[in-house]
C-alpha cells in the first residue's frame, strides 16, 4: 500500500511544505519525504529523507544540528497527520 500526502511544518520561523509518500510492505512501514523548498533541500543529503518505522522511528545520521531540527519538525508534522487521519 502506498499513500501520498503533504504536510506543513514550522522551521526557522517559517512554514514549509513537504510531500510524503507513506508505504507499507508486509510489516515494513516507511516514508519518503521530499521538501518543496530549495532553501531546506540543501540541508538533507540527496534532497530527500527516507525513514523506516519498523521498531520505531530511525533518524538518519545527520551531523548538522539544523538538519536534525528539520527532521524533527518534519517527523512531528507527519506523526500529527497520521494520527489525525488514522493511517
């Protein structure tokens, strides 16, 4: 199953939008995030974020504190969406 949706989140005192592709294959759940703003795209290697949800959220290794904050804000927005829409 695959589902695509957008989330809005605050980061550095601005509101941004990301496109999220949420997938489940058997017991494996993951999502791919593509940021729609060029300014924050540069913070994430490869301009996209792939997160596996099996066993909890696994944050990718990001040395930059700003990138870690971006991932946190994005994850919070996705969690809120998933809870609200009961995905």
